[in-house]
């Protein structure tokens, strides 16, 4: 009986040992599986790290480019700001000039209006003066002298131009016929009060 019990106890122990070995083997298999999974993770992490490094290098390059672009942009902004300031000054000057031009236009309009009024008044005064002169001139003592004055003056002007074109010709005979006119005075253009008194529509009486 004792031997049987011992044998059963030994079998039981063997079964327990077998179970322990099975458990240990299962644990080893699990560890191997975990190692394989860890290796896969390690490989994936290495690839991800490599890609991350590439992305980091790309981002660094992009950052450097952006810095360069930013520097260029800042220079452009400074130039544009300077140009804008200059344009603002030019616009201010232009506005000032436009204001002055507007003022000058108003002054010009006023002057034109005044000039037109003065012109009308002057034309009226000249017209009245000419009419008065014409109505009185034929009664002056130098009417014929004034007529001869303008004839001789015109002839002398023509002779001067002809003598310049033909300096070798003799024009003394013609010049004798049209002497150089002298200034005509003695009542020409004088107001009627300076003439002999008489009716306005009659010539002055002879002194004889």
C-alpha cells in the first residue's frame, strides 16, 4: 500500500511538473511572440523616426526659405512704405496745387469778366470817340496834311523795302515825290473847343 501511495504521489508530482513545464513553455512562446511584436514595433519606429527626420530636415529648409522670403518681404515693405510716403507727399502737393489752380481759375474767371466788361466799355468809348472824331475831323485845318502824311508814310515804307531788295537802283526822283513825312500837329486830334467857335454842323469861318 505504501508503494502504491508513493507511486501515485510520484505520478501526481510528475503531472504537476508537466503542467509547470507546459506553463513555462507557454510563457516562452508568449515571450517569443512578444519579442517578435517588439521587433516589428522597433522596425516601424525606426522607419517612422527616419521619416520624421526627413520631415524635420524639410521643415528646417522651409523655415530657412521663409526667413529669406520674410527678409525680402520686409525690404519690399520698407520700399513700398517709402514709396507710399513719397506718394502721400506728392498727393498733398497735388492737392495744394489743385487748390491753387481752383483759386486761380476763380480769379481768372473774375478777371475775364472784368476784362470783358472793360472791353465792352472801352469799345463803346472808342466807338463814341471815333464817331466824334469822324464828325469833327473833316472840319480841321490839317485834314489834307494828315492825308498827305499817311500817303508819304506808306510810300516811304514801300521804298525802304524796295531799296533793301535793289540797293544799286536810284530812287531819288521817287523819294522827291514822296518826301519823308513830318509830325502833323496844329489841331489834328484836338478837341472841338480848341477850334474856332461855330455851329457843330458847319465848318469854321475863314479869317479873311
